[in-house]
């Protein structure tokens, strides 16, 4: 099946007729082609978006809200179709796509459809000066949204929903590795009555299509989720052009476990926070630190539970771990397992490719637990982004806090303790954009989301996203 670009409400082939293969991770086979769009395709998408902007930016909040909520309802009505497409494209279990990815994509549209009706501007009376100031929040214009392959529709809609709600028009690029659900979304948008040109989706490689988006002189803001190196490149290109930037980048997140935690809940959640989506979530707790007096028990119990996880074809209901997203990514993750061996890490379980019957060419890997002696080893400092976690003991709160913060990333952290004072101290001192205490991935869409240090710039979610996709204008009236 061939993917097409979605421009001005229509599906069209790339102008240069340049295509790239789209692979099914579960069996390693090519099942379609995706455009590698050129600057000419991008320019057509921009013209479409720019032409639609004047009318869309003046559309009432009620009309925008109604359309976004309709998109949400249509995604829910097409849950099975979208989940199957996401699984086939990404390699994740269909059960995960049905329970997490597609419902969250629908929630993104519903949330911002409602949020825009509550997004209020401010006014300030200048007492004694006989003046009043009020602030307008006006849409930016044409914005660029670039999303990753790990949570394809989930994160694609996390960007485009607030941009549309705020009155912008969009040129968007999903990952070339997982283009299918973004492609299908065009149908949903047309059915929901989204005006032509408000959302334009161009497919292609980062160094061609993505580059054309970030360097386009009239695309005024870039929202990007992906790797830190790519984020740095985008900043280098876009910042001198004075574009607004929201960059949600990598993570190397600590999972800190104290002896006074609710042990059974912690253990079950830690298995999930380590290996959900084959470990291909920027929020996974990939560095596990365990208080010394329960370390031996945790190591035994954790490894036993991890060994019970079933690696299998994404379509099977009993599959816990599906395929990794691509062959190059599988090879990258395997290379880090080899690094761990050279660094004197101990493979407690996993570490091997898996051959699934009838799908021998798929990209499968055992969930892997590695015991390390120091937090300064490469596999504890560099983002692996796969089903690989490290574990090591710690002695004191100060020790683990130092290790947790001693990486270039600062996206999330997870803390397991029932000590309230410790919770407050460590939540305050952990260098992360989000801290989960006695839970993981419990999200309230009203809250700001993003990281510090090499994990990104800016915040997404809630009114933070609506602020990013608008410009503030102060009006001062003397009376």
C-alpha cells in the first residue's frame, strides 16, 4: 500500500515521484511505500496552509471545539482499524495500541477541543493611571509539527490538536518509519469537517522533508519530538530565523526505589515502566536504583517477572513485548548490550534476539536486565531506547540523588517511597521535568510536560501548549 501526502484536504503523490520503503517490523517485509517529499511538496503544503489561515483563525471557538471533538469521536469509532495500522507500522502489540495509543490520540483532540473554550486572556487595571491593559492570545500562522516513531499517532496528535485549536494551520511530518496512522488521519479530518488546508501532512526523511519544514522562512514555529541530536540541529537552523521552538527530546530516566515502598505495586509497575512499548518510550525508567537492604530481593523478584514476559507477534493477545521498530534500531540496541558486556556489566536476563515462529525476519529482542557496578558506565549515561534496563544498589538518599542527576538528560524520574518528607525533598531536588511518586505514566493532560537539560526546551500539554501556539499581544487603553 502506498502512503500519500495530505495537502489541501486531498491525497496526492510526491511531485518528484521519490519513494522510500515502509517495513513491517513483525516480519521484516516491505508492505508499502512512503513519499520522500521535496521542497516543492513542502511549498505546496505551506501555500495550502497559508491560504486557509485567515478564515480558520477567525473561526469561532465553538466551531473549532466541535470539529476537534468530532475527530475524537471518529477515532474512537475506528479504534480497531487504527490500532491494527499502528501495530503493523510500529511493531507494538495490538492490545497496547488499542488500550493506550489510539485512545490517547482521541483524548488529545477531545481535551484541546474543550480547553480552547476555557483558554482566557488576562486584563490588568492600572490603578491611579486611568488605564487598562488586556492581553490578546493570537494564533501564530503556519506552524510545523514533527513527530517520532515510538508513539506515532499519540504524539502526532499531541502537537496538531492544540495548534489547530489555537487557530493555526499546520504543515506536519510524521516519522517516515511509522507513517500509516497519520496518513489515515486525513480521512477522519475530512469526515469531521476540518476545512481544507488547516492540516497538511507531508511524508519523508528528516534530512529532506524535515529539513524543508524547519528552514522554510514563513513557517513561524516548530514543535518537535525526537532525538537530542536532531533537536540540536533544529535549534541551530531555526533559532537564527527567530522561530518559536518546542523541543521534546531524549531521556535517561532514574527509577529510585526505597525499602519503605509498597513493594508489590512497585514491582509490577517497574516491570511496566521498564519494558512498555518495547522500552521505546522516552519516559521509561531505564536506570533502576534500589536501596541496598532490599536490593537482593528486588533483583531476584524483578528478573523472575521479566523472564515471564512473552516476546511475540504483535497480533497475539498474550504478547507482552512486540517487535522493535526497525532493523537499524534493533542493531543499535544490541550494540549497547555488547557495550555493557565490555564494561563488566552482568546480564541477569535477556540480551538475545528472539526468533518468532513464522516471523523469523522480525525485529524481536528479549527484555534485558543488566546489573552495573557504577552509574558512570556508557549504558547508564546514553539513551538506549529499547527493552534494556540497568539495576544497581544505593546506600543513602544523597548518593542516589547524585547518581540520578548525573546525566545530561532531565526528562522524568520515578520515586518509590512512603516517607512524605523524603518525597518532598527529592521531588524538589531531582533534575527532571516530571516526577512520578509511587506511580508511572499517570498523566493529567492539563499539566505541563517537558524536560530540562538535553531533554528539551519548552513545555507541552494543557494551557502551556495553547500558549506556545499563540502570540501574546498587550493592548493598553488610557481612559
